[in-house]
C-alpha cells in the first residue's frame, strides 16, 4: 500500500514533524517573522471517525470520506503555503484504487500545514511510502538507496521514526547472517580477553568490562546477524572511550558507504566530510556551526549557518538515543576525555543526514529557521577536507589530494603581520623535514615577531618526528613523559614501566633560544602524537595554548590481528604519564588550555578564524611590552642571519638585526661546544648590523656562531673549507 499526495498551486516543502500533538505545535519563521504552524490531524478511531484541529488563527474547510479504524499516526506532508490555494490529498492502493480524499482551502497568511493520517486498513505502517506527483518537489519519506553490493529488503518507514526493535530489524536485513556463531565467538573472545589482560587505560574509566561480556556473549552464542555482531563489537570498544581502541568488520564499518536506508552511525568529522559536504563544529550550546562547505552546497548551507538537529529535535538529544540503539559505527575516532568525547559526537551531526528526512538549520543571513528536506543530498559526490580551521590569509592549507599523498605541514606568514604560522596535520610522511624547514624559515630567515603552531587537527603518527624542529625552539633538553603498561593481567589498574622517560626528551640546543611569543592552537582533532606534541609545547617558557582540549589519547596502540577474518582492531597497550607526576596517567585526562576560545558564527561568516585572531592579538600584546622598536620594524625582533658566503675560506660575514641599543656578544664554537674565539663583545646601535669573521687560524670543518643580546640567544652553523 502507498500514500500519495497531489496538490494544486505553488508551494515548497519544508519539514516533517513526526511526533505531533496539540500541545507541541511547532513555531517557525517565514519571511523573517515567527508564526505558529497550523495543524490538521485526520483520525478514524472507532469512537470518532475523524477529528480536525486547526490552529485558532488558521481556519480551514475539510471534506472527508470514511476510513477503516487504525492504530498508527503516519505523517504525510508539511509545507508552507503562499496565496489562497487548494491542496488535495488522496490515499491510494498501489493498483490505483482510491480509498479516501480530502480537499482543504487555506487563507493567504503564509502558514505551515501539517497533515497526519491515523490508519491501519489491515496493512502495517512499515508498508507505507510517500510519493510526490511533482518530480521537482522532494518529499520527506523515500524508498532507501543502498550502496553497491548490498540489496537489503527494508521496511520503508522513515529511519528517524524507528524504535530499538525497528533498528535491529534494519541492521539484520542490511548485511545478512555473516559468519557462523562459533567464528563470531572466536572474534568476540579474542577481543574481550586482550582488552581484559592488556588494555592500559582503565584508569578514570567508568566501565564494567565483565558485565559487558555477560551481556553480549550469550547473544553472540545464540547467533546474531553480521550487522548486529559488528555493532556489538563496535560498542564494546566505544565503552572504553579511547580513540586508538576499536574493532571493525571491514565490510560493515569500512566498505559500506552511509546512505539513506543504511543503518550506520557516523562519529567524528575530521578529514573527508564529503558525505555531508560541510564541516560542523560544536558551539557552547551544543548546536553546530557550519564553518566550511563545498561550493553550491545541495542544501544551500554557508559558513556561519547553524545546524540544530533533525525533525524538530536537537542533535544533542538525538545522538545519545542513536548510541543506545547500537547502530554499527562509521567514522575515524571519538574523544577520550569527557569534553572531547562529546565534541566528536556533536560534530558528526551533518554526517548522519542519511538517517533523517528533515534537517533544521538557522541561516546566518536573516536568522530564519529552515526545516529542509534531506532529499537533495541523495547521490551527491562531494569531497571536502575538514579540520575545524578557517583558511588564514597568507598561509596555504593542504588540499585533500595533498593530505592523502602524505603531506602533513604547510606554513607562511599571516597577511598584514610578521607572525609566522605553521599547520601540522600529522607526524608522518615528510613531517620531520617539513616541520623543521617551516620553523627554521620562520624564526631564522624571516622577520617574524612571534610564531603560531596549529595542531587543532592532527592525525598523530610518530611524535619523535617533531624533535628536529623543536630543537630550534628549545635551548635545553627537557624530560617530559614516560609510558607504563599492564603488570598484572588480572588487575586492570596494576601498571609497570614500559618505556623510559629518556626516550621522550625534547632535544635542546644551547646555541638556540626562541624568546618570542609562541602560540599553540589545539582542539579535539589532535589525537595520539597530536596530543603528545601539543603537550611537549607546554614545556616552552614562551608558549601559550589557545583553543579547546585535545582528544587526550596519550597512549601507545598495538594492532590486534584476525588473520582468518575480515576484521581490524587495535587497542591502547601503554599509557603515558608526566615525569613530574608518576602514577597519574594522561589518557582520559582533560588537556589544559590557557585560553579557551573557538570559532564563532560571526567570524566564520566573515572568513575569519576566531582562534587565530585571539593568538595573534596575544602575540602583538606581548611584543608591544618591549621598548619602542626601530621605525618600520616590529617590536621584539632580534634576528641572526646566515653567514655569507657559506662554506667559506677564510673570511665570511655574519648579518644580524637589533631593534634597540643592545650589548652584543658574538662567539664561534667547534662541534664539541668549545669556544674557538670571540668575535665581538660590545654595545651596538639599533638596525641592520654585520661583522666579518677571519677563520685563517681554524682547521677546516663545521663550526657554530652564536649571538647573545639580553634574553635573545641564537646560533647557526657554518662550514670552513681548507
């Protein structure tokens, strides 16, 4: 059986409100003015064959034929009406036999109409489908599409109206039976036992791992569908709230694309957000700010718009219910700390459009609240790299193809300033040399007054790839963290040393010192080594952190293999601790940020990055605390240039810049750190300076020249040829 709608006149579909009652007639904005929606409910219970409930301000005329008694409310349509018009709705059997028809006349007051049918007619509600006689107008309920390779037989009720039993039926029918029960048990037991005996991050975690086994194992033993088994395993891993720790069926969780009719719940939103074509980030009230979109977004979204939720329900209320429904998971990672965990679920609002018919949006321009059909999102092919960052003028951002090719770093100078800027999206690929080159260029070869290093999205990798670049910033080595692992497989909290703190020392160079403001930008998109290097930056005396806490996955993962099955898994094998606080483990701990600041609708709509602007203002304020600089130069700008020529024999010149009258000491050292000779030790005036060096008395080799003036110390390498 199918429900069809036919209507006359010009109108536009707006939204669907599935849980209508006389007490919760929704409000909306049409033409910038708030109006209460008119409501029409058609019923046919045995005692009262029909009931008509318009709003007091919007009378209507109804003609009705008798329907059989029913037991379910089926939302048929919700649309705005402009001008005096008639809308005709008919209920039909698929062979075309008409059962009932209604015609309404509405006043020209720009109202919204909600129509519900209460029906049974000996056909279950799951057999209903809404179709439109006008092809150019999307409707709220459609037959689901399926990814290539899956042809599930699904009920046609909107996914958003499902209860737990409906979800389970949809999950079961999508991926079929899967492995035999004994093989599912083998996977289940292997994962549960490894976590029980080796997982290193049970500290500060509210989970009863034994209870989860008691809950799920009997169900698996009695056999469950492939989709249900994947969901059980996904949600066991989710209960650990650790972003390295996961277990996935590669077919269900990786190779099935989210689409209408596919019961996959997306988490996170960093990286490719092409499924939605827009990047969302949570605001303080848990609504979602659109900060980036593809050109000509199918729903017309623009930066600055706000996504509220779906079908009149805020996303912050929807996602916990979807987690409880235990859909299989699709996405990259969830946060470890309380704030990062919530952030990772909130930002996934847009990526879950395939589960709903109507998305609720507040437009930045005009402030109108719109209830948009998600139908235009079907079959779109979009790609968008999302990182919770806004493009900064003067600094290039990686494109998707560059990111996939292994590039992790870009840098430049903020337009209109002398502030150096470095994006680091991961510690892999060319990150070591690229980060070193970026820092060296900005502090030694450019007239910068401060440095911003942006880790707001960082996919992790090898934290030690940061060493070479950090050595340019630190003038002494710093001990930071150590690692521990489980010492007793029967005690979740018993730990032993797993890696010496000596392996994670930040290397310092006594000839280097960065004495200028150093702003570090962080956010929940920084995970693993992204967490770790952000933590390393806190040991620099000039560093100040801006943004939001990182994911807090301060641990080391191990791969868990399932060679005979298409499953992938990993788990946290070792947790980190600060050398100053042994016994206090960092995973799940809130990472401290000096200045909590995040993107705002007003700034995003103007193309500005709120976090970057806060960091830049701090740098300017800090440098302005120095004495007045030379005219035309930024304050606080000492600079040591590279000697020229280099290599040389026997003479070369060292250039440097002083912003004010200063006492200057220039020395030359050999590779063992012994002073070869002192070039200069006297007071000099502000401006560009240079001093010649004669190395006739030195043997050939590598040397370092160092300048010291007040708190500014900097050294560079030179080569003497003989």
